[in-house]
């Protein structure tokens, strides 16, 4: 097994050479995450406030802002061109104009809140996850969705703003009926 520090070095080299994804990351607290893959073109801001599980896949050209606190649980897949933002100053800028740059303290209208993405959820391409969002386990966020607020476990959400349009357990039940030997693995995380 390759050492995590070597994988980080390989990821940096891949970023420079060919945008290749490699296994092996470390969490902000130093824990090894040997099965986690993060594309070198993904930008992670505020990484010290990121709580990252193992078996996570984060694809190409994403912007992940963890300054306000971000938890990405085990098995989450974040595809490509996704934005996850734990803060926003757009209202404050409009209200304060040039005064925003010299404002003392937190400006009025400033939004900052943690985001939580539950285990084994899938975040589709070109999605936006806004400050304060809490996505349950096993969810599917479809392409181009804008997620705010609470998303229940196993929900399929779509739209701007995202709304629940289905339940992944329906498709999961069909797949498990065809492969009953996999039920034990599914239930290990789905019923936790």
C-alpha cells in the first residue's frame, strides 16, 4: 500500500502534468484516508475546517469552501464542476458597497453556516450546495441543483431551489432483489 504522503506528492505532480486522480489523502486532523480520491483541479478553501470521511470521491474542477465548517461523510461522491459554499457576502456587498472593505465586525447580511453531506450521497455535476445545507445519507443531488436547507435521508432532489423528486430506496430495492447477497453491505450503512 502506498503511503499517504507519497500520494499527496503524486497528486500535486499529477496536477502539474495531467489532472490524474490518485488514492490516498489525509484528513485535516492527520488521519489517513487511503481510499479517498480528490482531483488535483479541485480547489478546497479552509481545509482545516473540513471533516472528511474515507471512500470519498471528489472529481475535477470543483470549488469547496469549508471556512464555515464542512462535513463530508464516508462514501460521498462529488462529481465535477460542483460548488459548495459555507459563506456568502453578496447581500453585504450590495448593502455596504465600498464600505464593505472597511466594515468592522461581521457585516449585515453576511451568511456563514456549516454544511453536512451524509454518507453515500451523490452530488451531481454543476450543483450548488449553499451555506447551512444538511444533506441526509444516501441522497442523490441531480445535475444543476441548488441545495439549501434540509434534505431528508435517501431523497432525490432536483431544481433551483432543489426539491424532493424521488426516493433512492425504490431503485435500491430493485437492485437488491437482483443481488440479495449484497443486502448485508447495504444495510450496514443504510440502517446505521
